[in-house]
C-alpha cells in the first residue's frame, strides 16, 4: 500500500478540529503519541478522523495533568479495548494521589503567603516581613524545607 494520498485533512485542519497548535501535532508525532501521517503527492501530511480522536484523547489526558508517559500507557490501553481496565484505573488512582499531594502543598504555600503578607506592616524593606521570612526558612510555619514549592509544577 502506498504512503501517498490526496485525501484526508491537512495538519492545519486537524489542529483546528482538535483545538491545538500545528507544532503540538508535530511534537506528538515526533515522540510517538500520534502515528506519523501519510503524505500526499506534494509531501504534505494528511490525517483521517482517527487522528482527530487520538489527538483529542491526548489533549484531554494532558488537560487532566497526566504525564506524557502516562498518556502513552493510556493510549496503549485504549488501543486494546477488550483488555480489563484495572491498569487504567490504577494509573488514574496514582495520578489522583499526586494531584491531592500537590493541592496540599499549594494550600500550605497559600497559607504561608497569606501569613507573610498579613504580618507585613508596609514600612521599609529592612522591616519587611515578606523579605524577612524569605531570608530565613525557620520563620515559616509549614514544615517543608527548601524546594517544596518547586514540586508544585
């Protein structure tokens, strides 16, 4: 079977239909989440409806915060609809635990920022509670030493 066709939608049309950028489609092809497109006589990518469905799945999973590797695993499961869903369920449960942990860190960060801002009297920088707390971690009430906020990404 030839890899050249004149039918199918362009990458721009796929991007519009899936509400994403052309660069995103190229990236997902490059890392193997989206199969390489067939090419027409002019060497332009051409996509079918299956690409819209797969790209929509990927985008939705990414919107839920699943990592690229987790999306890869979920796609593999989705490609085998007769298999049991315990692996998908386990993956989602693991991700939920990670989200809940991030939310707890964010809540602690919010509380600490509120406390810093509330305690700041608005005087000069040498009396500023925000600067003081940021300069000395011992003044923080939460118990996450160095780097807790970095884990929030």
